[in-house]
C-alpha cells in the first residue's frame, strides 16, 4: 500500500455532498500529497474495514472520539518520479539523498 513520507497523487477527488461541512480542506484530484500515516478507517456510514491515510498537507478534523478523520487510501495512487521510472526500466539504484526528511 503506502508508507509514511511517500508522495502520492489524488486520483479520486469526488466526495459525497455535504462532506465539506466536516473538513476545512479536501484533497484535489491531480494534486500531490505526502502520506503522514496509514490507519484503519471507518466510513461515513460506520462501516469498518477501510484503510485511511493522513496527509502532511491536510489536517483532518477530529471525530467524536478525538481521532483525526483521514481519507480513504483508494483515493490516492503512488507518485512515480523520473528516478523511480528509471529504476524500474534500467535497474538503477535508489539514491536516498534525494528523499525529504518528512512532514513534521
């Protein structure tokens, strides 16, 4: 799935009507974000079993239990950089010096 500090792109920015009343900001389709954490999620209807992500760029509101509301992980896809594509094509090593130190 995803790892903390991984860059992702929002591939589904279509949210249910009224959800903007819960969030100050929602991910925008085509925009790049950084994964802050991956957690078990519960859907708006109370269904368990979803995987949720927290984003560095957007702080979600707290639910009634004081837990931050995340976003469904399936709304995002890994962002492939030129270096990653070269590694896949040519087997080049990953150079960690290019990575950022996180979002905090």
